[in-house]
C-alpha cells in the first residue's frame, strides 16, 4: 500500500487550510498514493480558539475534505475539531474516501508539560480502525502515542498499520521522545506506524510565540520491527512510502509479543 504523509503548517483559518490540503492531496494522487495523511489540527492550528471553528462531521469543512477525497480518488485522513458537550470540542480525525467513512475522537488528552488540552477538549472513548482495500488500519492522535495499549488494541482488531496524526509540542528532549515513542509503538504492536506531524512553524517561515503545541516536524514511517524506514526533518514536506503489508506477519512470527502476552487485551489474566 502506498501512502503519503503531508507534513504541513496550518494556520488559524479553516478555509485557508483547506486550500493547502487540496494542493497536497493532488500531489499525493500524482505520486499514485492510495492514502494521504495530514496532521492533527489540520482544520486550525492549536493556539486558535477552538469553539468558534469546531463543526459537525456533516458541516462545510468536513464536506470539503470529502470532496477533496472524491476529486483525487484518495482516502484522506485529517485532524479537525467537532462540537462536544459542555461547550468543549472533540479533537477528531476524519477518514474519508472511496469505501471509507469514519471518525476518531482523541482518547488521551494532552494534559502535560504545562498544557491542559482537557480545559477545552472532551476525550473520546472508542478505538477506531478503518479498512482500505481490505487492509485494516488504526487511527491515533498525538499524545495517544504514550499509551501502548491503544496500538495493541489496533493490532487485536486486525490492524497491520496505525496512522498517528500529531501536532507535537516543542521543548527540550521532545524530538527525542517523539522518535523513541513512535518506534516503540510500532515494535510493541508489531505493525507499520505512519506518524505525521505539523511542521515546525519556524521552518515554515511562520514563527510563533504561542505556547500551544504547534508542531516540530519529523514525520516518519516505522516498520513493524521498530526501524525507521523513511523520515522528514522539521520543514514542510511530503513523504511517499510503500508499506509491505506481508512484512507484518513475518515480524510477528519472529517477535511474537502479541501472542506471548500474559495479560488478555482487556487487562485480565491470560486464559488457556
């Protein structure tokens, strides 16, 4: 399966960001990708008041993303914000395209490093996978990468790849943590991990003083053995990768960590 990771820097205006998605999706289609993946907060960057920009999944922004998918023939996965109870929003991934229509609300909220995502965002509760041409793929968002059980849940659901969309917070050691965590999640679930983040605004020519997590770049495709197969640096760019889906079965035979677990997927004692 050929996928495209589009490492971009989005701004506060959803309509302007849609133009960027259209242009990048065309590039991915020209490269014969089947799936194009955009970062978390593709709709509007963090640091933007989220309530006023949030829209339902049948609203104009999501409808425009569906049109991009239709025009290019791609499955498009992109981060947006949808209304949630009590005046909050959900940090939502929209996956749409031929044979695919799904959404995932971020389960693990970024209440760390002095940022409190839960002040404005309501957590999701459902593990979500999609099927693209018979291949099952899990969906995850940014801070989710610190929780291996989610990626193992993808594997338990039959996924051979996970898509991780992020707008990673900058700071000392954060790039190293990103690289370590993405490799670890691929290895401990023995699946392909395609991790796409917002580019570093400074490297995009749009430096920001916001303390919100606005991205550091370093998108990567990690093999099921935990090795980095392809990666970008901090500036905007597109990564095109061919995933050998048969490799997952081979790695799981060699490193059967899923089969060797002594706890069940639900967390209880293993049964015979």
